[in-house]
C-alpha cells in the first residue's frame, strides 16, 4: 500500500490492517456523446406514409479502473494511468467509437387493414486509436487469444413488420415481427490486458458483434364499451449473441475473453383492461405471465464458474435467468380534475386543477440457487452433484406508489406542486436471500441449524428501498 502518500507502492509490514477491504476499487468514468439525427415523413399517397431517417453517434469514452488496489501491480503491460504500481486489474483508456443507423418505414392503409413495413441498417465503426502503433502489444494479444483479426466495424440489416386488421366493428387482431440489434457495452470491448501475474486474466474483445433479438407478438383488442377496452396478447423472443466469456490456454496460464456465445429466450402472455378518461377517472389493470430462460445470467458467468470449479462448472443446460418473474399484476388508477371543474364529494366542494395517480404492483419472487445444505436439498442430490441453478424462489413482492400534483397560477406564472411517495406502506420487499436458508434475515449456524439472525445477518442489501417521499415545485414560463 501507499504508506506515505507519495503515489508509490510501499511494502506492507506483513500484518492485515483492520478497516481495509481487499475488494475495494477505484473507478472514474467519463463519456461524451455527440448525436446527429434527421427524420423525414412524407404522405406519398393516401395509402402510403413514408418515414425515413438517420442517426449518427460519436462517442468519446474515458475509463479508469483499478481493482484490488492494495496489491502491487506486476503485469507485463504498462499503462499511463494513475498510481501505476497499484492493483491487480488495471484498465485505463480513451476510445472514440462511432455508431449509427439508417431506417425507413412505410405505413400502408388498404381498406380497414393497416400494415407497417420497415427496414433498419445499423453500423458501428471501431475506435481508430486501437490500430495505432502504441497499442500493438495488446492488439496482438487479442488477435492471438481470440484467433480472429480485429475488424474495423460491424453492420446489420433488420426487417420489421406490423399488421392490424379489424375482425368486427369492435375487435381487431394485430401481429408484430421484427429483428432488433443492440451493441454490447463498450467496456466489454476495451477491457485491457494490464493485469498482474496473479490475476485470472480477463480481457476485452475488440471483435464483439451486435446482440440480436427476434421478436413475435400476436394479439387481439376488443372494445367492451366507449370507456373500456380489453387487450390480450402473447409474445415470443429469442436473443442471440449474448455475452459470456471463453477461456483459452496459453503456456502455463489461461486467458478469458468476452464472446457473443450465449442464447436466451422469453415467452409470455399479457392481459390488460384499459379504462379511458371518464367521470374523472382513468386507469388499467394488467396481468403478465412469462418466463426467461438461458444458460447464463451475466456476462462473466463462465469466468467465475471456471474460477471456483474449473470448466466442468460451466452450465450446459438452460435455466431460469436471474430476472425471471412468472406472474405480475399491475393496477393503475388516475384521477384528474380539470381547471374550472369543482366536483362534490360527500357534499363538499373540491378544488380544481389537480390529479392523483396510484400504482399497485405485485410480482412473484426472483429465482436463486440454493446451497447443498439448503433444508431438504440433499434428498435430490447424488454424490458431488450441485443443486440446479435458480431452482428456488424468493418471496413475492408488492408495493404501492402514489403521485399527486396541483397546478396553480401566481402573477401570471404557472406552477405545479408535486408529491411523489414510493412504497407508500414501507413494505420490506426481498430482493436477495441467503442461499442456505432462502431467507433474507438469517443463515445457518455452524451446526447447520437455522437460528434467528443477528444484526449482521439482517443486511439492508437484501431488501428493496423503503418508503421514499419527494416534494417538488416547478414553474412554467
């Protein structure tokens, strides 16, 4: 550690100093984004409405990251970052990639049928500085490890289709299909090889490709009355090119790098009843059933699995992903009183120009992976077999959010007074649990017995935020 504050590494005295945390890190990120966007809409004929456009983004990314700063850096590659003798993992860079898109859509109306046909071209241009002579050593390592020559850019073409057709005077069916491309976060491309000799090496991959989603949706809308509408739909999504890590052996050590290797899928049904504004009230009630499956839930799943148990710990089968929620119910009620309108409630004249929105949401719990000593789990395990990934569920969550606003005028200026209350009833919603109990407030003791947890066990990190109140005043000129 740096004992005298001069920015240089000093050998420690051999003792572990209380109050430190070996997993601490230093991080400083800064990004600048310039965007140029142009849209053009033209009604060529009665049946055709053409919309076309272009978007261009120029990024300047400055990234500084030091992991395990209390360890001395002894890597073969040097960087120009702060405190050059500190850290096992060091990543310092400035990169300037460019990305953009061209798109065109045609809305066709023939009789009662409406169709939308679209085509989108996405492209990405690599940061030119990675081809400069000063980065040869890292560029060569990426090419050797991945077995691929670094490309200067990527491009994709994606089709879109939407059709809506009335089957009666109060009902219509609709269908949507499309390909959607998303570029991975740049940090996974540019993570540098400036890592200490004791590191389980993980480097970025300049050749990461777009992640692709193929989406289908089929639904029906039914107008129950002038005020109520029922919507029933189903969706089907396949996601290709999700990030994970791949490992290769080089001499006496191995190196992992990011790769578009994984796949995910989600399916679901959704039912929604909408009420349009009438008698001061609007709102909706929504029910969703869905599932999300894949082989890994994070970009570094393979890396950590291999670190703790070798390649055999890398999953080969799909399982529920960390964000898989099977059932979700949402109820939204919105009350609006317009300016100059003073309704009566229980004989009392109410003020005008205000509104209140109440949102209630219920969802089943997130999945988690139990440990081998989870109560009753040993019955289903054979030998050294591990419990199935994400085979247990956390408790269900629910909360109520409220928003109130009142508009008024003073000296010819318009004001809005607002109050937001999140989690009105201060519900302690569980977002994480101990893997050997399935509970957020206690673990097993040394004898495998579940006891009432102490204050350390009752960490607030296992719960969603409590009641949160914000008050605001805005002014419109």
